């Protein structure tokens, strides 16, 4: 029997959004981490591992981790940077509060400067409504010198059975295969089969489609992005999943990561400059 993905315990500080049409999302202050997204009249479309921890300094497994300022081990910092393990703060709006939107903020501190000696303000805005989830990540350089960083929204999408899922929209793209250490060309739709994929594609400029999506396979997801130049497609497969203490052994069958990312060409910001990247997920009935 598969373990059912669930939200973290109630004592994890989080902001719960609910649009007038019933669409919902939950965002943890730990990591500025989107935990769940339920379209209006639908089911949770994000995978959250039932074995995930949430202690200080520990990354949550599943949902949408924020990767900043380093992707994976492509640099001297901790793997995937530090934003996903830090406590974020909610930005209080000056006008009427929107029940379907929230902005969280992470700013440079003595603790972050020990790891990365840069001054910055990182913000994540999460907006939900109808069939859509929109996540906007932005960074402003508040220091006196230029800064350079990589970033990603490491989105875990739920599928009923990975063997039945396909991702369309990357046909013909040349990608970096991290497992083989080679460049390859995508032929047709991505069919996941037994998983075990770790690829970086260039963003093709038009939406991707994941189908069937969601825990019951009742939806297809349109995946859009702006400001991010790369797309990461990742699934650990059976062997690597079994080695992850915060994943059930068969968890790889219930998820696939399709990440909006900026990896190959890091963002460079002059003092006072700002960058913004967006990932938008839109669900529709599969058919």
C-alpha cells in the first residue's frame, strides 16, 4: 500500500489561502514553501512526502521548495542553497488583505552572510484562484556590489501512476542529462516509465503539458513560466528513492518534478537591481 501524501503537522507555521471559488493553497513560513494546491472543485495537485521532516535547517520533501542562491552542487554553497531551510516572514499588505494571495520574504542576515556574503531581499508571491496557481519569485540586490545567483521553483507534481504520465512540449530540445553527464536531444513527449530522470532543458517559450495529473489522474496540467530560462525534469526512480530517508520507497511512482529554473546562465544583478521569475500551473479536466 502506498503512503498517502499529507500536509505537515498543524504546528508548522503556514499561511492558508482560499479563493472565493474554493481554490486553496498552503504556504509554510519554513522555507517559503508551498505545501499544497487545490484547484476549485479539484484535488491537491502537489506531492508532499508523508515522511518529510520540517525541523530547523531541514528541507521539506515535496511541494515547491525554493532553490536559492545555488542549484544542486553547482558551487561551494550547501546543496540547493539555503532559502529552503530558513524561516521566512510574511509581508503585511498596506491595503485590504487578499485571501487568495500571500507574499513571503527572506532577507540577508548574519546567518546567511556566513554562508553567502551578499545583501539581498528574496520574495515569493503565491496566488491561487480557479484552476491556476501562480508563484512569483523575485530577488533584489540591496548590497553595494554586484551579486550572481541560480534559482529554481522545485515543483513536485502528483500523478496517479508515473508509468502512465507524459510531459509534452520539449520535443526537439537538446538537454543536459545529469545521470549520464552528456547532452542529448528529446524525441517526442517525455514518457517516464520507471522514472530515474535528471535533466535540464532550455525553456521552449511555450507551455508544457503534463497528463494525466493529480492523485486520481483526472486532470492535465499546463505549465508556464517567465523569467526562468531552464526547465528541470526530475524523478529519483526506485533505487534512488529507496535511499532517501524522507521518501517512501514507492513515492517515486506518485510524483514528477517539473521545475522552473535558472541554472546554466546565473542571474547577475547590479546594486539596487531586481530580477523576477514566474511559474504558473493551470489544471483542466483530462481527456
